[in-house]
C-alpha cells in the first residue's frame, strides 16, 4: 500500500499543469436576456476582466441569418457611456477606439466591438438586441442559442439568466444545456445557466416552449420538428449517455477506490444485503401454494392491499402504479363519483373515445385518495377529463405523480408499524471478526396472516376451476372484487371468467355500459407512461459538457485583440 501511495504521489507531481501565458483574462461574465412578446431578446452582458494587452474587446455572433442584431450601447466600470459609431474598423489606432463601440457585419456574421482604454482590472457592459430570437418549429416554438463559445481568453465564472413575457417553469417549458460543466435550472421565473470554469468552451441553451405565444419568431426552422432538434443535440451528449463530465471524474475516482477496497465491499454486501419480506420466526410464504381465499383481504383497504401485493412480488414495476390508478377509477365508477361516457370524433371516419365526468365536490376519508382525485380534477376542464388531457397533465407534473406514490408507500409503512403489522428488531450479523448489530424491519404474525390472504385472494381470482364457487357470489360483490383484481392487474381475465360463470353479469353490473376494464387499464397505462417518460426529459439539472448539435445561432468567439 505504501508503494502504491508513493507511486500515485510521484505520478501526480509529474503530471503537466496548465500555465497562463497571459495576464489578460475574463474573471466573470454575467448575462441577462429578456425576451419580449415579439420574440425580440434584449441582452445586458457584463465582462469583469484583467486587461494587459490589446486595443479592443470583441464578441462574435454567428448564424444570425434572419435574426438582426442591434447594438444599443457599451458602458464601463468608470461610468463612461461609449459612443456608438455604427460600423467598426479594427485597423484604426488604439487612441481612436477609446470610449467608442460599433459593429462589424457580414451577412449573418456580427462582431460587437469596443475600445479597451486603460489596462488593469476593468468591467465592460454591452447592451444589444436580437430580433426573432425565438424560433418557430413545425410543432412548437423554442430557443437554440449559444450565449458564449470559443473565447480567445479563458473564462472563469459565468451566470446567464433568461426571462420571458411570462414566467418560465417546468410546467410550460423544457430545458437542456450543452458545451460546459455546470448547471441549468428554472429559477425565479426564468432559466439560469451557471458554471465556475468555462475555459474556452461554449454555453448553449436549448429550450422548448409549450405555447406558440411569441408573435414574431424566426421561421428559418419552421419545417423542422423540435423533437428532432432535441434528438440531434443530445447525440454524443451526457443526456444520451446519462453521464456528465463531473460524473465521469467521480466514477474514475470511485474505480480507483474500488480496486483497493473490492474485497471489503463484496464481504460487506454479502453480510448486510437483505431482500424480500422478513417475517417473525423465519416463516415464509410459497405464494402459488397458498389455499384460495374468497374474502377481500386487508379490511378492503386498497392501499394496504396494493402495498402488500407489491412487497410479495405479485405486482411490480411501473405496472403496479398503473394497476393502483385503474383500481381507483373502478372504485369511483362503482360509487357514482365519476361517469364515463362514449363519444365519436372524426368527420369521415368515426372514432370512439371516452370522456370522464367528475363530481367536483366529491369527498374522501383517505388523504391519499383525496390527493389522487384532486389530480384528476386539476387535469379536467370544468369537471370533464379526456384521456389525452390527463396524459399531458401527468407529463407536466410527473414529480407530483412520483411523490404521490412515494407518499402512499410511506404512509402505509407508518400505518403498519402503528397497527402491529411490523416492528423494528435488532439483529446481529458477523463481519470478519465482529458481530455487528443492525436494525431491521420484521413483519409480525398479523402481517403474515394478511399476506396469506392477499396471495389466497389472488389465487382465488386466477383459478379457472372454481366457476361454481364464483357463480354463488352476488354481482354487487363481484363489482367490488374487480376493483382489487384491477390492483393485481388481472381484472380483464376475471371478467372473462365471469361472462362464462354469470352470463347476465354485464347486464346487471355497475360496469355494464362499455368495455370499462380495457378503458381503465389503457387510461392508467398511458397516463403513468407519460409521467415516467417526462421524468427524464428537459427538466433542468446538470448541463452536458458535449453535444448540442447544429442549428443554433450565436457563439463564435470573443476576447481581446
């Protein structure tokens, strides 16, 4: 180990270090970008610098076709307002440039220039406008702009804040950032990009806007789909690989650590890993061998039933979420809280669709059920909920969906502890030479009995050889059974059995108006899938060091010369 540490120390000492060849540098850049209703952006860009050479500062804008740039003015740290001379000439003397600013224009290429004046620690603030800053795509509006790129000087800290005529949030926009190691987030009604080590890299923002509310967008990309622009930008980025530059560095460090500690980690995993449900006295349940049980378990508590079925492995993954939502829709239909009505769309080809009519004044005793129903209400329009409307709502509010399911689990676990289904027990496991104590949740005999009932109820519903027993159960009770069958994800199979066992079931059931099990399953599946997909799409967080694709405007360099 000592030899290894010595080797690593020598290696670090021998590694080359970057040497700053010039004392001229940019310590900080701050940019604010305010977009008006027309889609015109007004920029206030401040450079804090140490200047020891050159006659002029400059910032390059490339790809600005159909996006005219207007220089409003330049001021410095001494309160001097520079004279805007219009067309700039870089070849004139240093003295001729002092306290002056201007533009060099060549087609879609602009250079914003200003005289540096005295050397030393200086600040320069540029104010300029870009028309048609917002792009019009085939399916929506958006922004694809490199605020900084390929600077001739290394840049340390950069903060960029973008605001619009209405506040930006994850509810009405999606954001990605490329070219730097840092962050991009919704912040105070806008979007903030940050890095503390830009170097000579770029800072590019790709932003999708939910509404087409800007009246004069750039139509150069009107034939492109925004999703294709996003796909192109993500190519080769950490959004597609799932890894940022910082993450790669951490993984490299972690690999070195693992090499040294591998044996200890493996041993610890073997000793401390636990899986599945642990019952008191080491009891186990062989699910498919459990005797069928025809009574609804858990005192008909849907949440407890769902939680136990999930822990027992009867249901799992995203499907378990879909099943729970589907079960509650059936419950609300049975209770008359919601009504589902068929409608036809299409002038030539008629297509059947269904709308959900909600009782906006419905009350529930359970807080989690209330929270779920409130989501339906919020997604509806005057109490009428369309499938696509709820999918869209779930996509925008995926975190609320995820938080709700987490809350369901947490509340159920707390309830189990309070009601004697589970308790914390200290157990000892041997690790090398030590007996190490640890706390573990153990399920009691009371929980064991309920788990037997859950497995038994599942087996009863799935068993196709007990038709006579199922025939003896009244239709009203079967409507309730099917709620729990939906939670198990088998309502459609049970319904097929009922059509054989009770031919008149469809006529007398609450669910007799249309194929409700197909509808509820499809509704829940599409909505939860929309929430899951949105969880990885454009909600901010880390930027990508690579990627960004083409098609963006701005960028092109800058510095002093």
